[in-house]
C-alpha cells in the first residue's frame, strides 16, 4: 500500500521542466475578465507562501486575448471618431459647424449605454465593435439637418429661421432613414442559435445609438445651429473655399445628370450589367463559418497507434517538446510551451496521444502568425516515425474539442456496412489535396483480449460470473473500495494490481479467483478462454442512427464551403440512397448559420421596404429607394474579392447592415424630389435639382459611415480577422453605392415615379378643400399640392422658386 496520484498515466511539463497542471473553468454566466483578474491576484498571494524551490505560475491566460482585443477596439473607436470629424470639417469648412455633429456622437453613445445597462448587457468586444460602427452612423442625421440649415443660412436666412425651416424641411427624411436603419439592426438581434447569442448585444446597441441620434438631430442640432453667429457662415475663408468647390461639383453633377436622365434605360442597363458581374464575383468567393483567428495560442497534437503504452507516447512527447523549444530559441515568438499526456482535452483511459500547447508572443512583437508558427512546427514533427501530427489554433468560433472544421457523419443500417462506406469515402478524400489529416471515429485497431467464461466449468467449481468480473476489474483496471481522511480531506482507497503483474496475457491467466463453495483459490485459466482480437473503441450514434464520423482539416486556400460541397457530391455519387450524410461541429454550424443569415437578409429587406412604404404611403417610392441595396452589395462583393476574403458570418452580418446604410441616400434624394414637385417644380427638373442639392449631405453621410468603418478595415492585432470583414463590407459597400446611387435613383425615379405623390399630398389637398369650403356634392377642383408660402423674413430668400417654362427650356 502506498500514497500516490489517483491517475498516474499522465505527463505534465512546462518549458522543459516537470510540473503539475490544473485547469480552472468559469461558470457559464461569469465575466471572464473578472475571473481571470481574481485568479491572477490569488496566484500572487499563494506564491508568497510556497516553500523554496516551488513555483506557481499561470501557463495559459485566456484573459490576455480579450484584453488585447478590447484595447484594439478602443483604439479603433478613437480613430473612427477623429476620421469622422475630419470628414465633417472637410465638407463644412467651419470649426464651429463641425462641433455640432461632433456633440451628437458622445450624447448618442452615452444614451445607448443606458439601454445596454437596462438590458443587462456588458461592454465587450462586440458591443464596442457596434459603437465603432455607430460613430459613423449617429452623425448622419445631425449632418443632414446641419447641412440643410447651413444651406439655408447661406441663402441669407438668419440662423434661427434657418434652423427652424431647415429642420422642418428635412425632418421626414431623418425619421425615415432612422427607422430604416433600426429596422435592419433589430432582426440581427433576433437571430437564433449561437449567432443570435453572439450578435444580440451588437444589434441592440447599434439600434439604440441610431434611434437616439435621430432625437438629438431633430432637437439639439437645430438649437445649436441657431446659436451660430451670422459671420460664422458668411466670412470664413475655409468655408467659402469649401462652398465654392461644392458649387462647382454640384453644377458639374447637375449638368451630367441632366444629359443622362434623358436616357434612363442606358443607366439602368449599365447597372444591371454591373449587378450581374457582382453576382458572378459573389459565386466565386469562398465561404466558411468564421475566419481563422490568431488568439495568441497554438496547439500541436501527436497520435500514436491504438493501444500504445505510456512509455511509448512519453518518448515522442519529449521529442515534440524539444522541437518546440528549439523553435522558441530560434525565432523568439513563443513565450511558453506546455506538453501534456494524454493529448485529449478530457483525459481518459487511452494514452496514445500528446499535445504541446504554446503561448505566443504579443501580436505586435512577432513576425509570424499563429498559423505560420504551427505549420513550421508540424513540418518538423511530421518527420517523426510512428506518430501522426496535426495542429490548430484554439478559440475559433464553432470549433469543438476536435478542432477539425470538417466533421461529416454518415448514418446507415449497421456498422459493418458503415465501415465499408467510410473506407470508400476516406480513400477518395485522400485524393483531394484540399483535405488533410483525414480520420474516423471508427477504428478496428484497438488491441483487445476477449475473455470467454466456461459457465459449466465455473459452476462446477463454485465460481460465479460476478466474482470473475470483479477480480478482473480490480487486478487489471482499478476499483474504489473505501475512503480515508488525511489533513482534513477525504481521499479514495483504490485497489489495483501491480504494473508488473498485468503486462502480458500470461499474467492474466495467473490470476486466481476464490470459490464460493470451497473457499479455495482457483486459477483463472481453468475457467476462461482468452482470444486476442481488435475492435473499435466505441460504437457511436448520431440523431439516433448508427453513424461513423469522418473528420478532416483543410489545406491553406481550401475553404469550408468547398469541402462541404465535395462531401455532398461524393456521397451522393458513390454511396446508395440508404446512406445518410449529416454534419457536426463547425461544418454543421456553417450550414445552419448560412441558411439563417440568408433568411434574415431577405427578412431585413422586407422590413425595410414595409417601413419605407408606411413612411411614403406608396409602394413605388420604396422600390426606387431599394435600388440602392444591390449597388451596395456590389461594392461589398468587390471589396471581399480584392482582399481575398471569404463569405462568413461577420461579412454576412455586415451585408445585412448595408441594407439600411444604402437606403439612406435614396431616401434623401426621393424625399426632397417629392417636396420640389409639391412646390410646383416640373417632374424631371425636380429630380435633377433634388439630387444636386442633396449631393453634399449624401457624400458627407456616406463618407462618415465609410471612414467610421476604416479602422476595422485596417485592423491588426487580436481579433483583427473578425473585424476586417465587417470593415471591408461597410467601407467598400458604402463607397461604391454612393456614387452609383447618385445616378441610379434619379434614373429609376424618372421611369416609374411620374404618377406618384408625396406623403404630404393628401393632407395638403384636404386642407385646401376645407379652406375653400368644399362640401359633399360640391367637390373642389383638385390642384397640385403646394406648401403654404412662408412670411418673408429680412435677409432671406425662398429655397427653390418655381421656374417659368422659358427658364426650364434654358436649363435643359
């Protein structure tokens, strides 16, 4: 009898030295950073009381990557704020005017924090990512209101009158664009499954910030604009220079638009060709569930043949450790290496695997990515005979314990048939250069000794089957028989045969059992027959079907979508109809999330369309506005192709956001064209003038949104792989859509909106009928609805005066 570890078939080493490792898991709803900081403090406290020669340290700290990602997002937050202010100043040319939308940002963000607090949300990477994007969005409403007030002030209106009339004139457009954006973000928050849990706080944070920004734009912004002195508008040299540039730009744009608007079908046809090209480009993009993230960790696993001994795998574990230590000394981008046997995450009886867990240097201190470091080590470990090696970067979304993105499950009637089908698919998969380290969970290579008890002989000798079973369990395995207390703690008492007495088959036959009848010891060889064989470690089921799983890793450049498609086509071609192909792990999440996000995309389009239809009281005008959506998607697709990115959950979420972002520009143009038509301006002239007058706010809001996403596009460090797709989609989608929208919306408007009316038309017509005393049976003659003429104010002039036919001919 001796004191020892309950399980001695393990090995733990850190940086070449022996040690004991202990894992600490947080509770499901615990805050990771709070847990990590508490553990760090406790480790420091315990370290002081350790005896000489003992050391206590933290090998793997998952809080480091979270803290690093938060720092990167905060930096992006500051950069986005500065970029947006530069864009606003470049368009207004006035420092005082720039401060007005600048105030909108902190007010809207702080108000969004109150909503987060009420809903019990935390400040995390995704909510901060939402705040970064919100910076470029919350200023849009304030910019539109301020620019309209600024334009009226330039026409000679005193600031307070310009503020009142300007905000009244643009109020409908602000409300329409805000509801459109909020309508897009809310469906993101209600996505089911893991994606919904991931992006719920992201969506609600953005929606809250945008809604508060509209309130600020229609209340605080006009008040602040009314306080600007007249000379701030009239005499600033920079402001005059900026205004001169935009007058020339607006004039050039108006002339080009007038010439093109006569041939709207040419514009529409060109856009259809571009959209078709975008569809072809989209089909060529690879797809995956989530980008491979560099979380500052890397793992290499080696696997020996089934049934390998502890000594066998320990010798290879030492060689693996030496390879990693040599890599550490040579490049300096690995801070710590831990080697563990067994290599499975949950431990277990099998000891035929080992893993090396590497903590990498800070992202800005190394020249190689985690994937490059892993591949470098694998190239050396792969030369070791007798083991198979694979590597991965832990912590990615949707990846389970196996860390293999492909987990294809084949179900069927029985395991013999399944094994035959599996071998056939594995042979074909080995010929696919995109698949590596192909393996199955059904291996008939586990050495086994089948013990057959001669029941008659055992009965004659008075030995029960229970006695045989318990004896084998105790001698060859282990059995807990009682407990004892030492030092105030309770420990198990475990019975087990000595190692040298259970090494060979002969040792098994030398075991004796006691007869229940005579009490004598009887050699086990007298009542059992031994048969050496091999078999599967486990027989698994999936969705209540007998099933075998085929797992594989992906070669660089071969994406998850390509692998899934290959398996589906191969199984359909090579296996009979009774074979059922199912998916688990990351592949299952990829297929499930793809369907959910595409449905959410269509749902978001429908919601935006209905919101616009309710605002404009028409189905034609929302159709015109929604023309901007495929144009934005065109830019997003070209951006992803340019950067070699994939279609994944982050780029798909950004595409859904683009629906609301792109629709804003169409709302500004269409709504103001309706206003001009209500004032009596001729149809074509109204749409051309509306587009020219709204040119500056359209460019300002679009560039603010794009530059707000620029820090995400240029992201580096922890979590950059997940932020970049969002930045690329928003930046390029916004930039491409704004320039195409300036021609697409007027062209489509001129084709299908001639018989439409503004939302104010019916109410204005009713007011006129009532004012003229119209009663039933004596209908008043219907006239075009016009805005009531406002009292002239000293130093002011009307916004747009009705043109004479001669003037219109001269402009044309």
